[in-house]
DNA sequence: GCGCCAAAAATTGGCGCCAATTTATTGTCT
DNA sequence: AGACAATAAATTGGCGCCAATTTTTGGCGC
């Protein structure tokens, strides 16, 4: 095909063979309005696990086309936020009970280590940011459920940010989202997401550089969250029955 | 067709309003041949960071259509394995230097905690699995570079599996893939991926239930890997050329 | 009335085509 | 000769259409 020019020093005109992906347009599909919309709707619990995400509906709702929606859904399916079933469509992901437990266990493992790392590298700017958030959380409007949810998630995000690791931060974001799916799936109705003073306590311990204390408080906080979910007791008999029957029906129809 | 049993409980006929996504076809796009193919090609370092992934080429290579490829690429882009740039196409993800460091730091943090958890819940079956893998690794063919790569990755995967947390396991898989991208991007040529006896050492410490020792060995092992990369000093020319040739090779292999 | 079978409506899956943009090649000027 | 500019080729992006499957609706027999 082409020539492989002996290298002189610089790369001349026949060089643009390599596209240099780093150097350009870092814009990804992450900030797609559809993806962001579904994500915030889920984290605000306005979309419940198992909810159908029809392509036409979404296209109409976001004022875009079906192709765009499908890309967004594929993206979200890769992040385990939605579940795609062939010929059935996309649904808000509903973790199994075991998966929910695993999510909490993973958070326990990761966030305890994260908070320790955050204390290690805590600097003036981090202190200020943490204080600012704690103050914000202290006097937020507890009646605004959606704002509350955002704030409580933001605290954990902030701790992950203080650890100074973008990869870890992204993983924590992911886990937080899946946590909210787990809670939405298995929570007892009517309880708040977090005990009100857990975050101030942890924040104070971080500011005091009390590593052992902060780690312990974080673990306790996550365990407390975990205590709030139950494996669909009581009324899920019906739920399980419907699932079983529907599965039998689907199998019979499909397998013939 | 054999039909379903008579169900007497609830569930009248106008009830199936809710589709129950849990109960059906857990088959996801994860085991799509295109996704798996690109993934293994990357983990075997046959696809190098920055390589162009043209839709037509891939469609021809996998014997499928462009639409299918686009879904697979969207999936991989969400997992940060490929990078999609509008109107330019998809490329094998090339982490920045900072991101590479973050990946190693995240692995240090997560895998040390993982190995501790693995020791805590180590049982007979886990022991056997670990021993089997160590034996396999002990007498593998070191000339088969691809098999070697698979084996070394499998050790870390196995440790994550022993921890008994599917979510953590998936995250570790993800991190391992991104590690191989980081190494492929910034490695010095000609060095092996792992020091040969790191894995046996760690395995022995796990079997001995020496938690502190295993954690330390794991941290050291990851730090050793991290030491092997350098921030593209000076030899950009060479790097560019290799990239060019690799891309030409990939093109030849894919399109013919 | 209840549950099963058949037809209809709605939804997803997939392909081809064409426009928009980028990339490679060629020509021209300094 | 080297660099810039215009043209040509290749690639991605997007829309419409139609087939395949599923979900709903209606009808029949017990």
C-alpha cells in the first residue's frame, strides 16, 4: 500500500495516518441528554426498577429519534443501569437480592479504603469543600425529597473525589447508582435513605484525620443502609408467582 | 403445546401489566461474539491502544452487519474499552498517564481488600481451585505469549472470585482490562507482564491464611507492575511509528 | 365464569440508502 | 522542493421502511 518513509526527524505530509484520538473532542456519550436524563430520573427514584423503557416513548419524551435512544440504552445496559432483553425491550435494572448484597459489600470494601485514602491526602482545598458540603447538608430542605437524595449521594461522591482518583470516583458513582436501584427494589416503604447524622459524623472524623474512626463510621453507615432492605417478604409471594407463571408462559410459547 | 398449570391464586387475566424482566432470558450483550472478540483481542494485546476500529472492517471480519457493530462499540465505549469520537469513529481506548496511575492505584486499593476477603471466606473448594490454578501456571508454556497473558490475568480473576462477590468480580475484570490497556500504552518494550514468582507467592500466602502477608504481597505485586510503565519520554517518534505499523497490520488482518 | 386458543396491535430488530464529515490524494503556487 | 488549497474517496451518522417477535385484545369451549 503506502510507503513507510524512513524516519528523519519529523513527520511529514504523509503522516496523518494516525488519528490521535487523545488530542480531540473528549466529548463522550456520557453527557448525552438522554443518558443523563434517565440517570438522574433513576437516582431520584422517579424511575423504579423494572419500569419499561420503550424506545418510542423515550424518543418522544426527549424529542429525538429512536436510533439515538437505542445508543443511549446500549450504553446504560453496559453500565448495568438498564436491562435489555431481546425482542422485549429495555427495563430499569432490578438487581437480585444476592446482587444487592454484593453491591453493599463492595461499597463497604471500597468506600472504607477510599475514606482512608481521602484522609491521607486531605489538603486545605479538600477541607474547605468538605466543610461546605456539610454545611449545605445541615440546612437543606428535608421536605424536598429529590434534593435530599441528591445531597446524600453527593456526600459519598465527595469523599471519593477527595481520594484523588478519577477511576475510583467513577466506580463509586457507578456503585452509588446501583445502590439506589438496590434500595428502590428491596426497601421497606416509608423509611429515609440515610440516618440523618451519619454524614456529619463521618465528615467530622475526616476533618479530624481520625482514620480508624472514619473507616469504622463509614462501614457502620453502609451497614445501616444495608439493614434497611429485606428480601421481599410477604407480598412478594404474589410477585414471585406472577414471575413464575409468566416465565412458564414465555417458555411454552417460545419453545413450543 | 403444553400449556401452563391452572393457577388458582390471584392474577386475573387483565393483570399482566408488569412484564417482570427478572424472570426471563438473562442473556445480555456481554456474550456477544463481537464484544468478546474485541475484548480478548485487547487482553491478548493483539489490538493496541489507539488502533482504529472501523465499522465496515469489523463487520466484514465478524461476518455481520454494521448495526450490530455499532451496538457492540457503544457497549465497549461505555466500559471505557474503546473511545468513540463523533464523526471520526471508534478506537481502542488509550488511557492518559494520569488515568493509568489511577488504574493501578484503584487496583492496589481494591485487590488488597479483595485478597483479605478471599482469605476470610476461603473454603475447601476455593483451596482446590487455587491450587489447581497455581499448578497450571507453574507448568504453562512460557513461549506461548497469549496463553501466558490469559493465565496471569486469570490468577487475579480467581482471587476476586474467591472473595465471593460477583459485583466486585466484575469490577476487577474491568480494572484488569484497563490495566492491560495502560501497560500496552506505556510499557517499555520487551519486558514481561508480571514477575514470574509473584503469583505463586501470593497463592501460597492465601493458602496459609496469612492475611497480612498476602495483602502485602499483592500490593507489592501491583506496585511492581506499575513500576514497569513510563510516561512516554522522548521516544514519541518510535511510538508513533509502531502505532502506524500496528494499525496497518490490523487493517490488513481485518480487511484483507 | 374461567381458562385456553386465535387474530390484531404495538414494539423491537435489522437492513439499505443517502447526507454530512472526515481523511487521503492530487494539483498549484511560492 | 515544500506547503497550502481544492478535489476525490472513504467513513460515519441518521432516517425510513419492513420483517419478526411480543403483548394485547377478542372469541370459543368447558
